[in-house]
């Protein structure tokens, strides 16, 4: 946060308020995250990660709630010849038996945890 120009150390909290405004989240969520009092919900984390220019995966790991082992980076399609083929979120939902009316939600949440492939 400091590297991105947010003064989160100020007693008046100007940097925290600015970050919250930029991300479109409540200031209390930013304060609780900084003080490690609670973990914001996934949408709040996604918004903060976007504003800070940090991949969501890194944000979750840096928060201390998950480890790199909890969120491994899988080989992308077309990578190593012996690497298992990765399922798309849509295919995973079907194979796991997610009800059709919930598949769109499953796919959206799943994609939030996948690394961005360029």
C-alpha cells in the first residue's frame, strides 16, 4: 500500500480513506485488514488488489491467511508435455455436479482464484 502512495501510517487515516474510496470499499474494511483484525470478503480483496496492482493470489498470500501451497500455480495449457490438462471452470462445475442455476456463480468465483494467463 505504501509502495502505491497510500499513507496508511497517518493517524488521521487519510491514506486508508483514499484507498477505500479508490477501491469502492468501506474504510473499516481497509483498517481491519491492515490491523489484521479480519479478512475482507473476496469482492473487497479483489477490488483492493486491482487498485494496488497486485494479483489477487498475491494479495491473499500477503494477507497471511493463505500460503503459496494453498494456492499453487498450475502449469498452463500447452505447457509441459506430461502436465495434467487443466479443467476450465465451466467444465469443473459440470464434472462436480454443480446445479445449472449455480454454475455461473461457481465459474465467477473460481476465476477469481486462477492466475491471469496472457
